[in-house]
C-alpha cells in the first residue's frame, strides 16, 4: 500500500536526479554494504519514511534463509522492522504509525555492487512507513534509531522534503537526527 501523495512525484524527481548524479542509476542508490538510504516526505499531517538498505546490514546475509540460525535472524529482523516506534522518533509531534510495508529480500537493479560486477547474490530490505501526527506543526526533527537497532548500518543517506523545504544529509550513529527546518 503506497499512498498517492502529490509530494511523492516531486520527491521522486529530486531523488532520481540526485541518484543519477551520484551513481548514474536513475532509481536506486548504489548497493554498498554498511550504507542505507532513507527518504522522508512530510505532507499535511503525515510523515512517510522509505528505508532501502542492503539486507547484509540488517540480516547479515542476502539470500533466502537456509539454516535455523538464518531463519531466526530473518524472523528477528522482520520483527524489529515492524516496531517502527523504536526506529523513529518525532519529538513533540505526537506521531502514530498508520501503516507499513516491509520487503525483506528485494532484488534491485543497482548501478554498483561494492565496485564489483553484479553477481546476483545481492538483495535489499525495503521498509516503508506512514505516520500520522496530531501536532505536525511541532515537528522540527526526526530522530533515527536505526543505528542502534541495526549495528550493521554505519551510514544513512537521507533525503527529506516538506511543504516548505527540503534537504539531504548523511546520518551516522553520532549524528542520527534529521533537522527539518
Ligand atoms: Zn550486497
């Protein structure tokens, strides 16, 4: 379920041009282990967050789980991804999760795979979240707790857009918040 927001079209146009400029690929960030991408759209009283990460960062592997250990890791990761209130915080804005869509092992056509040729072994985790906020006018920043929950994520390339402004920021465990204005 992907809500049809008018902002998405504009946002995708921006993110495509940024991705194209950095990687030559029109739709996806390069697949680099340790790095994830987060796109944030704020529209009216809703915040839409789309996380795209190499599965390696979250799962430790990028294929269908085979061993019991891998199956357990898969279940645990899926569970952590559903607990969105532990992944994102919206101080003062009183945001509640409305819907989410989690795809565990997505095969994307990436321009880069850690600098080597495409091997067919890589897969991403895609997680989309939509929050509704009763005090959206109070929203100044979003705190990203993904680094704590998933230590395999070392860097997040974040893009955000609101009705008034937009920006790009590289998040790290030390700078894990997104200032929206
Ligand atoms: Zn990979």
